[in-house]
């Protein structure tokens, strides 16, 4: 496993060691690389999700706390969530960089025909590890790299995944207040240096719950949004009180947006197909249909032209851009309601005024994204990104090697405070840019290595003499990072 790379003030010294080790035999220095004054300089990152916070909510009411975060940080106007735009799939995409088909949490309600098990966010089935183990969430990767993680109620964070939990976590309990969650997170970041977490995730159920109940168009949502801004203010203030605000990189985002529904826009499946022919697996607006043995074609032909406000896909016909096909947990037929429409079996049962889950290219399905901290640029607005790009960005900030993923650091590198030495060559569209970056790194690393060894020889001697750190800031560090990670395996 790669070690957590020491950054900040330690960077120059560590780089120097890494470059000089092969030349001069000072291997004892290597063992001290992790300890000492550098530990507290490890990069810190807090990822906060306000469930169902649509990207444009901040334009509805004054949001002074969001504004102050953005003025000193970055904002992305449009974030494309992963399909389907539901809570569990997207929270897992944020911490894995994978589309739902690749991380395996394909819906809030699932059936796995291989396991012959059902998953529902309303039952304890979510605690069965097997559902989560097609991927490795970032909190575990940080731990395997020698760092520490904390989690407050993030979906999946209280589940044992590949035999591990976050170092610090709270058992899911919706009644625990936001303020309590924040206080625990701040404690974990402020712990003595060996116990302090490097990465934490924080989840809050609003404004999703109110959005479902009231509908996003309700004027009452203004009050809810203003309340979220106050919650953010509380967090910022607690971080400031603990001296963490300028040190911790804070990313505030969400899993999806929200759209207005109406009781006039209901599609009743019972009108078209008998319940005896299928099992209803996932709910509106993207309904997973498991036809009874041998009835697939019959169910499909009954539904395919049934209602103009519902698109019906056989699994193999699901459009490629959704990246929602290659998993046994995706049902043989899925029904996608058009925006604002609700699919039910009949009109009995709970009806909501707001929902999400629809086509991830719809603006209403897109969440907010703001970030602030030493890693980020200031007062910078970016037009768009994909939710899966967050994972390589977070790995970069934390200096851990990302696992294979569907995101691209290249797409979001402009959010970062430090530019690379020179611009990266544009990757061909078919090649994942992460791969590109790593394949270029050794070349640049070697080049920089030669230049820096010569340039720093004097500095090195001075270091050894004065036994103090030389706080060099250089724009070249980013490029040599992958090399350094190799060298610093611990
Ligand atoms: C799947 O599990 C159910 C009980 O949950 C059981 O009745 C059924 O026989 C199982 N099917 C198979 C194919 O094992
Ligand atoms: C959930 O949290 C509330 C508020 O802190 C507490 O009263 C309750 O006992 C907790 N429930 C469980 C199951 O821990
Ligand atoms: C609708 O479905 C429920 C079962 O889900 C059933 O109890 C009810 O009678 C149905 N209503 C109508 C009007 O068919
Ligand atoms: C997403 O990433 C995973 C892991 O590298 C890979 O297996 C999968 O093919 C990728 N999906 C797409 C659409 O590229
Ligand atoms: Zn959600």
C-alpha cells in the first residue's frame, strides 16, 4: 500500500530525501519520514453532503455562509450525478469515483439474483457487507495508506466493508442532530496528532426530506434552505473555534437535486400489466422490474408503448451514457419516468410532492458543489463537472493513490490552488486521463529529479547542518507526486 505522502512544509524535505536516497546511503532517514513534526501537516479533508441540495437552491434566499465559503473558495455550477440520481448510489459514487454499475449500489432498493437477497434502505439489509464490497470507499483507502478516517452517518460508513470500518464513526441514527455530528467530527480532527483523522465524511438528511414532502417549488422550502445555510455557518464556526477552518479542506456537496411532482402526473402500472407477471424491485422514478420466469418479452411488450411519459428499457438497451447496465443488480427491465412524473402500481399509497432519481442530465437533478481550504483556488467558479471526478480530486488532496475509477483528475484540476509546472497534454477522449497522468509522471519525475537533485544539493547540506526545515514553495511538487508515492512506501 502506498504511504500517505507528507505535504505542506514537509514536502521539500521529503522530496529531497526521496531523490537523494539512491545516491547517498542514508536509509535510516527514511524510517523517520512518517514521524516527527510532519505528521500534523498532513492534508485534511472534510466531505459534507446535504442530501438533496439542488444546485440552484442557493439563489432562492440569502445564504451568507455559502457565499463566504465561495468567495474564498471554489464553486461548480453543474455537477452531473451518477445515474440513477438516488441517495445510496450517489453517496457511494462520491467516495469511490465509480458509476453505480461498477460499485454495485445500483439503487436504494435492490435485488441480487446471484445472492438471492434483497437490499432496502428501510431495512437492516444495508448492513450486509456483500452489497458494498464491489468497491472500496475512500475512508478505507486512506486507512490502508496509513491515514485515519472518520464518518458521521454517511451511507455505508457504519457497514463493515472488506472487514473494516472507519477509524471513527457514528452508527446511523437520524435523530442525532447536525450539531452533534459536527462536534464529533471536530473532535476527531482535533485529536492528538497520532489519532487525528485525515479524512472525514459528514451527512445530513435535509433538505431532501423537506423537498420530498413540500416539493421544491413550495415557498416553505425557502425557510428550509436558509436553515441549511445556518447549519453550514455552525460548522464553519466550530472549525474556526478549533483552529481548523484554514487547515481543513471542506467540500460541501450533495447526492442529487429534486424536482416538483404533481398528482396529475401519475402513471399507474396496474392499468397496463398484471402484478402476477413481475416483481416490483426499485421505486419511481426509475422502476426496476423483475419479470417472472419466462415472462420478460410479454411484460416488455405490454409496457413499451404503454405511456408517453414513461421510457421502457430492456437492460441491454439502457443508453450507454448512463453507465447503468453491467451489473446483475440492474433489473432486466427498467422504467424511467419523464421529469415530474411518478410511476405507481395504483393510486393508493404515499405520494410525494418532490422526487429525484430521474435522468442525471436534467438540471433539476444536479447538486450543489462548493469547496474551501488550502488545496483550493479562491473565488473561482467552474461551469461543470461529473460527480465521479470528485474521488480522484480528493485522493489528490489527501495524497493517496486512487483505486481504478471512472473519474478524472484532469477534469477538475483547475479547482486546485497550485497549477502544475506546465499544462498537461490534452488526453485523447477515449483514454482515461488518470492513466495518462500516471504514465507521464515518471518521465516528468525523472526530468525534475535530475534538475532538483542538482539544485537542492546545497539546500540538503544546509538542512543537515541546521537540522531545520526549509519551507520552499515550488510549483513542481504536484508533477512529481506519483514518483514520490512509490518512493515512500512504508
Ligand atoms: C430465494 O430466497 C427465498 C427466500 O428469501 C426462497 O424462498 C427461494 O427459494 C430462494 N430462491 C432460490 C433460487 O434459491
Ligand atoms: C438516536 O439518537 C437519539 C438522540 O440522540 C437518542 O435519544 C436515541 O436513543 C438514539 N437511538 C439509538 C437506537 O441509539
Ligand atoms: C391498490 O393496491 C393496493 C395494494 O398495494 C390494494 O390494497 C388496493 O386495493 C389497490 N387499489 C385499487 C383502487 O385498486
Ligand atoms: C469504471 O471504472 C471501472 C474500474 O476501473 C471499470 O471497470 C469500468 O469499466 C469503468 N466504466 C466505464 C464506463 O469506463
Ligand atoms: Zn438523497
